[in-house]
């Protein structure tokens, strides 16, 4: 028994792989799609997203983002077009930060799933890089971007 215990301890990878192991074991929990925001949480998430966009792109970027989200929510653009917009306006880290928040504001299950699948794919494609590198809608009238 002692030999088995020592063997198990010695078979643990060096600490450089600790992040990998953490990701691997926590992945089922970390990769769950966030629930749609409800009640007062909608306004909190909405404000947080707009502050993030303003920090990245300024007030003009916020208006453009709100317009794009409204178009997406009203089916005036496709899933692919909306994802293309996000990818063209924001870098990978920004998209990875924004998409889970945007999903919380979406009520449409198919749009939520499409964006979440996009997020997981982008996250998996850029995980090695990240490990090595360290509008017309009035916000007071409706807290939904969509």
C-alpha cells in the first residue's frame, strides 16, 4: 500500500502542468453556458457590457454595438454576421470576455447556443496562446441589447 501511494504521488505531473490539470478537471463546470439574466440582474449585466465596450471603443463604439445587438436580436442579421461583427471589432481576449456576458442578455435559446458554441471554439483555439502570453435604443427604456 505504501508503495502504491508513493507511486501515485510520483506520477503527479510537475507544477508547470497545474494550470492544465485545473482546466481539465474544472472544464465541465467552467464550460457551462451562463443562464440568461433575469430581473435586476439584466440591468447590471447590461451596464457592465456597455462600460466594457465604452472602455474599448468609446461612446461611438457603444452606439455601434447597441445597433448591432438590436439587429441581431430582431433577426436583421444572421448568427454568422453577428459573430463576424464581434470578431472584426474586438480582439480575441475581448470577445472571450464579452460573449458570456452577451449570452446572459439573450433570451433566444438558439442564438444563445450558437454564441456559446462560438465562444467554446474560440476559447479552445486560443487557449495555448493565452497560457503562454499572459445606438438608437435608449438604455433607460430597456436594459436589453436585443
